[in-house]
C-alpha cells in the first residue's frame, strides 16, 4: 500500500506526523500501511483503555448501530441512562451529563461552577487551577490550563483562572478572594509530566474548599476509568469532590466524555447546556461495555499488578542508565531522564525494525507510558527490553 500524499495534503496541518498510516490494530499492537507492526504504549494518549479493537467494543458498536444511533438529545435513550446509573452507582456523584471530549466536559464543569457561583456566591466566577495543568483545547479550557505559552496563542484569554502550584496549599489559599468559586485540578497531571497530587494535598484541598464554601472539581479525563488502579483517582485520597470530568478511557476509543456532579451542585436549567451528539446511544453503549470490563472482578487488581511491574522495570532502567527515577500511579507512569533526548528516543523506538514501538515524550527529559489497561506482563517486559536497546543505541 503506497503512502497517500494527496490525502495528507487534504488534511489541515496541525502537528508533525511521520510518513506512516495505521490501517489496523489489535490489543497492544498497531499495523501500518506497509505491514509493519508497532507495540503501542501510547494508546491514543490513554484513550484505548481496553486496547485496539477489543471484542467488547466491536460487539457493542455493531449491536447498537443496528438498533439506534442518535435519536437527538431532546429525547431519552436507554444506553445513556444505563451508563449514567453505572457511574453514579460507583461514585459519589448523583448526576451525569454526557459529552464528546475531555475539553467539552471540562468546559461544562467551568460553566456549571460559574452558574453555581451566580446562584450561591454572589456571582463568584474565578476557578483556581494549577501551573503545568492541562484541561483541553477550547478557549476556556486553554485559559484554565497551566501549559507554558498557551497564554499568548489565542490572546486574550478567558478571564478568571489564577494559577497555583500543585501540592502547595498555601499557594492556593493566597489566590482565594470574594470572586473565587472553585478549585480545579487533575489528580495526576498527565501532560505536565505525570505529576501526582499527593493524597495529603488532596485531603487538605478538600478541607480548605469546604471550609471556604468553594467547589472542588477533579479533572479525571486521563486518570478516570481505572487508569490509576482505582476506578476514579480521587478515591486514592478518600475525598468527596463536587464535580468530576471523564473522557478518554470511558469511551475506549470512541468520542465519549462525562460531566458528573453531586445533586446540590447540579444547577443547570433547561437550555443552559447541550450538544447535538451528547449522550447518543451508540457511544454510551460503548461506554457501558468499557465500564463493565473495567469493573469486572479482578480487572483493577491486574491493573495494579501491571502498574507495579512497569514501575519496577522503569526504575531498573533509570538505575542502569543514571537517570532520575520514575513516577506515576497505576498504568500512568513516567521515566525521568537525565538528558533532553526524549524526542530522539520516541523516534528511534518508532523506526525500530522489524517491529516498532510507540512511546510519548510530553517533555524533552521525560517519557510517558499509557498502555492499555489489559496490557500483558509479557508486553511490558518486551517494551522494557526494547526501550533498553533503544537507549543503548543512542547513548552507548
């Protein structure tokens, strides 16, 4: 199969891409247009929670597509209600609004908090977020994000998102004023470099926000649905947030997201929030398949076992090559390197023959690992051995 340059030319240029086209996938493996296979430890940036083309999702799509795809969100459909009941039954939340992406869910969380502030805090609208955070690519969620350089790309930004330092409660407290309505954070900053918020910080932040009458919003777009070894990452801290967002893993590869809130915070009125595709039966049927797989007996135990295996393997590589260790939770992990050659490692691993490997370097001195939650022990061992070979080639 020849590389389709005319097809490339028809696409809007938004990022640098290698000259390969993926044509099929299964589990932890992808295949390109030349028949070359790749061990995938990115999985669409933690999207494919069950790997590529898992049978549960294929079956759910085929079954639901033959029945009903989208009757309009002006009407109820059973898959959306069934998935909402699963989420509320397994969490501290009472209401769910389904969306199509993490950015859209986070945009909804921002709207909901501001609406609540208008009703209950004299029009308070500011939401404290954190440096190096990532909440999406809409104008509001980019403004909420603490990603360096994003304050100028589409300036002026949306007002009302002062930035604190993760795991520093005093930095949060210093930003609170009479216009503050909420604090919003990722339990593990993924794009920022896999930086966990400590359980102690999460607990102190919950107490601070409760004492001050502020909302606590957890962005679990990357951490939710089993990625950290618990169904939701906030559970590691034993806290009760007011609002949570989900995406990525909940759809297992299809565009599905969720805005979840406790009853006393669910203050949207008719017409405040919506979306043509939101909560459609096709994607929520997939969400049910993913949810049932992740919550099956023993599944999260396996995630934790594979996370421990990956952690130990990365630490051994770090010690062998004089790097700076590893960090993360569950199957969201990072290798902290001693050099800024992350991009070269990613490229060399991808171009390796006869089989390539897909890794991610969100920062020049860091590699991020987001395998399928059902990745096998053998696949982790293979990735670690291959990564060792790649590093040896570049540094040996």
